[in-house]
């Protein structure tokens, strides 16, 4: 077996069925198996998916184990020499798996290959390929300060134009022998940033590369679990940012983590005071339209619930509780 394709399913049977159908349609010249790890969907996903694709390997998790633990379950039973992490909300439209497998197989200096995300209209989607680029995104600041952030956090320069520091876990090919050196995915993460943390360890084994000719469709807007209520201030999902902060602690150390926590807690107070001042200056009720400020403050409180656990890097499951999901509450 050349490639074991691992797909996490969570109440997304139709997306998973379509994803596998696209694999069958466009994948040639490479042997593969499809492993579907179901994160306790508690629906008819198994019947729906197996009725269309009976040959898949089905793994049923007893709880919603998230992305890292789900993929690790798939890797544990995979037969292939290479593992492809593939999101359920993706579609192939060309022989991308073969292209990625061929490049990884023939380039011993590469530890992982990521695909280039495009929309259903085949328009390239933006994605963070460098650590500092993403770190700058986590800092909420006026655009006028961007030039200073560029100097403080410069982007790395590589001789290989295809080399990156990060690649998207929605399409990520890694050799079994590389994983034996770098380890599997970090199971502290529930969702988000786990691919960033993993590439940090994979970079110690070899280069991370994203080739322009290896593309896949990412149906982000069609996924029922994507955020829709996004603003310049509240641009982070609550679970997403808990995971991002955990990654910062692991990747950049305690200093950067504490700096970001101070940044968010200070902004939570500042945003309230600024909006109240604006309301007073316009002779309005001081507490008029404080919805965004309230959302940001509540999210910050959720981040602080994980503060000591993150500071001391205590092993565990960094998953927010249902009543902490600010994004769903205010959608």
C-alpha cells in the first residue's frame, strides 16, 4: 500500500461521501486505502458513507476526539508507507495525491508536503505558510503599525521557493518513516493549530514544502462548522484561539504566550472604555452597542480558563466546554 488517506468525519456524511468520490475519480498510478475515523457523530454517517463506498476502513471513536486524536487513530491502523491527512470538506479535481506522493518519495530532504487550497471556482485561497506571518495575525493592532510588526517578525527566506514553515492539515502528506522520527500529532489539541505544532517537529526531520501544482478544493463555506460572524476585533473562534495560544506556548515559549495574554486582557478593557467614550461624545447611552466588546471580553475569559494549564504545559485535552462556545452563542 502506497498511501493511507485518513479522513475525520463528524456529522458530515455528505461531505465525506463527496470527498471520497473525488479521490476515486481523480487518483491514479498510486495504490491507496481510505480510512474514515468517525468522531462519535451519533447519526447515520456510517450507513450513508458505507452505502456509497463500502470498501473504506471505518474507525468509530467513542467520543468527539478532535483532529489530532482522530488522525492518530487512523495512523495506528494505516497500512500505507505514506499517510495523507485529508479534510472531509475537500474535493480533488486532478491527480494531486499521486503528484504529492511522487515528489515526497523522490525527495528525501522533504518531510511533509501540503496542498494549495482553492475555492470551488479554482481561485487560490490565502493560507499562512510562515510562523511569523501567523503570529502577526494574532496581534490586534491598527494597520499603521504593520510596518513595525514586519520588522519585529520578519518572514524567513528560503532558497527553495516551494519551502514553507507551515502547511495546511486539510491536505498533508507525510511518510511513515518520518512520523516514526517526529512523532504523531499532539493530542493536547482538540481542533486548530495542531497542524502548525506538528510541522514544527516535522521541520526538524526535513523541509516542509507546498507545490503550486498540487491543488485541492477546500469547501470552507459549505462546512457547517465554519464561523460566519467575523470582525476585525473578533476574528478568532474561541476554540481556535485556545488552540492558537497553546501552539504559541509550545512553539515560541512562555514569554510570547504571556505577552499575548496581556495583549488580549488589556484590549478587553480598552475596547469597552473606547466605545463608552465614543457614545458619550455623541450624547448617546454610554452602554449603546457594546455587543462586539462583550464578545471579545467573554472570549478572553475563556482563554484565561486555560491560563495556568498552558503556562505549565500540563498535558490534557484543550477543548472548550459547550457553554464556553461564544461563537455559537452570538451567531
